[in-house]
């Protein structure tokens, strides 16, 4: 990743872990709040006042989406998305720029007198059963099978977890992200951190945006979308039912770019859409559009080997407007290409 901002780690000890939990028992990327809450990080983790954030925070100085922490290229990064700022090791970080996180880093959101978060470790995210009781350790799930008690196992198959009872008292059943199960009379919630997209092994490489070609395959009812990205040697595909909302956002941007190009707009003016107008077309709030945009950028970063350019330059957000910044894009709906204006 380019343009990474480095903030040197402060000396910070973790002394307020809940009773019954040790640092060595935490086996995935996690934060510890000054109030003693252990937060297991998802690959893309949001913090803010919005109830849709993964970690919901109170306070008038906290933005709806205040900060994001995400896992990329075997590292954790934090970005400030707020009005009132984020401090990393007592240094205010640059807004909407990635900052590398390390174990023992101290994070403060908004007011420097507010709650602080300490990076307990910088391990990769994993699937975990989080106890609903603060003083009980989480259960970390290993694929394909994790035994959680004498007669109960969790089995991973077909991109999901299943509960299997050894004593055959019940049939196996699927458990989804956010669902709760009872283990030894205690309630645990599944936090599934699997990657929700698929790519080919050989990634395309981009030293400039002109190196990439994008092709969107759209079903006739527009409920299934696949994104193919290629250079002159390799190709990758991003697909999956869980990311259709992100791909539909990209489809809207691609159609606007194609339409503007066919109307003779100059390259620097092609494809721009007001963020509020795009949000209305998608039927969501602007903050949620920003979240989808960032998640899409992250997926593209994981699909393409960027060198000298970045996904932020491909999916541009500037002065309240957003666009897909490439002329090498094609939309195929069913069997027909929409490259010609008005084809859809």
C-alpha cells in the first residue's frame, strides 16, 4: 500500500483485562478499551455512533462513522473518518489516510480525555465465538473442525459453520454470523471473519490505471453481478452474494462513466456523481455509501497488485462527488454490451 503514515508506538501496557482473560489467550487482532471491553477486530471494522457500526460508541463528539480499522497485506490499518479526529499514540492522524497499527498502540477517538483503546496484538482476524459475559474468554475456531465441548463440535463447510452434536441428540444445523449458541450454560455469539469474495491465484498488476481493464457481467434482473479485472497477463474475479450491494454501486459508477464518455465529456470530467444523489439512487444514507465504497476499494486492493497507484485513485471520492476513474470499463448485461450509450 502506498502513502502509509507511520506513527511511532508509545510504551503502553495492558493492565485492565477482564478477570479470567489473559493476553496470551487472545488469538486474533483485538483492542482493549479503557473500560475493560475486549473488541475482536473484523477484517473491516467500523467505529461510531451509527447502530450499523461494528463497535457502537456514545458521545456527542463521536461521528456516525468515526474510524475504521481493517486488515490488509498482513497488517492492520486505521483511518480517521470523523469531524473531531483520531489520536494514535498521542499524535493526531491525517484524515482518510491509512496508518499502520502495531501491538501496544494507543488509540483515542475524538476527545483526548475520552475512552482509549489499546492494540492487544496485531494477529490476523479469525472466526471466533465471543462470550456474552465479559469475564469469559472467547473461543477461537479452527477449520475444518473445532471441538467446543464434549459432545459439541463446529464444522466448517461450504463457506459456513455448522453445529454437530456427537451424541446425535439433534441434527446438525448452520450457524450464521451474529447468531448465538449455548455452551456449558453460557451464551456465545459467532463473529465470522471469513473473506467473502473469491479471486484467481494470479493477480493482475497495475503500475498505472491504464494497465487495468474492468468488465462487469450483470444478470438480466441485475441481482447477480461479477467483476472481472485483468491486465495483459492475468485476471481476477470478484463475486459473491454478500457483496452484491458493493458491486451494484460499482455498476452505477461504470454506467455513468460510459454515458459521459459517449456524450463527449473530457476524461477529467467523466463519471462524477454527487454522493447524495448516488445514495438516493441506492436507497441508503451517504455514510453507508462511503462504507460500501471503502469496502469495495479494499476488495480491489486485495485482488490487484498495485504499484505506484492505489484503489483510491481508481474509485475517487472528492468534494462530495465520486466516480470510477477509468475509460477501460465494459458492462455486459445478459449477452449485450452496454458500452454504447443507452444500451441498458
